[in-house]
């Protein structure tokens, strides 16, 4: 029995996005975290992030294609009111997360003497975290965490 067939397509998309980000950006941030002190090369980090982003896009579009092929009618169905309400909650939670992250990055980190690459990676992490929060809220919404 295929349990994913029971999931709404937009929930499948959120799971696929979450998995793609965990795989791609998890690897990137692990490499950044484990980089030897004094070896911070901005060009290398940009290249790693570009590779992670291409990997995320490939995983996400590949996963979405597989899901859409498995349930084509569900994939083509327009968003109903419930879908839009859940998406709005996800975006609101992501916005709040991004706002807090950017205040930390733009205000707190420069005043604490953080290096430029640390600030840049913290900003990237804030963006990824906000998208992760959005996906988690969407998944929770479809799982019945919120009614109304």
C-alpha cells in the first residue's frame, strides 16, 4: 500500500522541499561548520553554496516530478481555501523567522565583531531556516495541527 497516495499534493511538495533542503543545505552547513579555522575562503563557500543550491533544485524538481506523475490529477488541481490558509500560515511563520534571523545578522553579529563570512553564512542559514519553518508549518497544517 502506497501511503504517499493519501497525502495532499501540496503536503507532498512540502515534504519534498524539506528533504531537499536537509540534504543539500545540511551538507553545506556541515562543511562550513567543520572547516578548519583560518581556512575560510569566501570563493570556496560561494562554490559550495552554489553546488548545494543546484542539488536542492534537482532533488526538489525530481521529487515533484515523481509525485506529480504518481498523482497527476491531484498535482493539477487548483489550491482550495484550506490549501491557501495552510500556505498563509507557513509564510507568516517563515516571515517571523526570517525577520528575527536578519535582525541577529544585521544588528547583533556586526556589533559582536563577527567576520564577514560568518555574517554571510548566518544570513544564508536564516533564509534556509525560514523556508524549513514554512515547510514544517505546512506539513503540520495538513496533519491537522490547526483547524479553522
